[in-house]
C-alpha cells in the first residue's frame, strides 16, 4: 500500500547531465587502439570527446576550447575535392583501409611525411607506431613524393 504521506510529498527532482550531446562519431581506444563509438559533447563552453572501451573503460579528451567557434565552423561546408586516383579499396571500413581509400571525402590537402619516428613524446592517444628506430631513406622519400604527385599532381612546397 502507498503511504498516504507520499501522495502529498514533492516529487523527486530530475537532474541534468553535466554535458549536452552534440554529435556521434567513431574513435579508437587510446590503450588497445580498438575502434569504438564516441560522443562529442558540449560542457563549460568547450567541446569534448567521450568514449568507452569495453576493456579499458571511459576516456574523455578536450577537442576544442571554444564551443561557439567549433559549432559555427561546422556551418561552412562544400563538396569535397577528390584525388585523381585513390590508392586503396574499401574492404574493412575506416580507418583500416587508409590509403586514401574510395570512401575518403577529401583529397590530401597537407601531406606530412614523417622522415623518422624519433619522438620522445609517448602520448597515449598517438596512433603512430612510435618505436624510435625508423628513418626514411632518400629513395623511400622520393617514392613517397612520387606517390603523392601521381594522385594530387600539385603539391605545395614540402619543408
Ligand atoms: S582514407 Fe579516409 S575514409 Fe579511408 S580509411 Fe583512411 S581515413 Fe578512413
Ligand atoms: Zn581498449
């Protein structure tokens, strides 16, 4: 039986979460690199990515310090420019087919050639294999530039 007092008591107050959902995306677990779902949320005028690996638990990272700028910047869009040739087929889904694959929505705007991986910043979110023992040879460098030129033709100066 429902206690009579409870009928006249104030109903419990519902609480809001501390962040507003903005969009949905995919990311990777910073520990095992497994592809996982992620939410983009707005909190404290900033933008955050929140994700949860079934094995390693929740992670949160700030992706913009200015939520107003971030949301406004997304109002600008245009059709993507495709490369002359794609390098890989779509077989396993993003990001496994990187190349650029045929699903990529934009050509390569600013190629970065990592000529060695002598990096001592062991950032947990880095997807680069930072083993600190690889250095690109001149021939590898040349063939990488040839590869880019064949697909994008005009390259800005590389520094
Ligand atoms: S090329 Fe683009 S779409 Fe294709 S796997 Fe890489 S990031 Fe994803
Ligand atoms: Zn994980």
